[in-house]
C-alpha cells in the first residue's frame, strides 16, 4: 500500500508542477495528530502533507541537472 500511495503522490506532484503551481512536501513525525484534527476514522492514515500554491514573482529556483549515464552506470559483461 505504501508504494502505491508514494507513486500516486509523485504523479500528483508532477501534475501540480505542470499546472504552473508549486508544492512543498512535509512528513511530520508523528502524523497521528492530523487524523485527530480532521476527525478521520482510525483506518485512514495520513501519509504526506502537500501545501500547494502559486510561486512568488521573485522566486529563485536552482537549476538541477542529472549526471550523465556513463558517470553513474556500471556495465558487466
């Protein structure tokens, strides 16, 4: 179940980004307080908080790039 929820969160974050919004992921420990605040049944467990909004006009985001494949791959014959 956790893998499926994690994948779904990744898809949601990608959709948020593609919609021109920004998101911040937060996983406080413990998360049980959220169930109590929202008065949710015991079988529902919070997984991740995702505040979403518009970026500030003067927001600076670092340009991150991946390493080339030949720097991280190991080939065996």
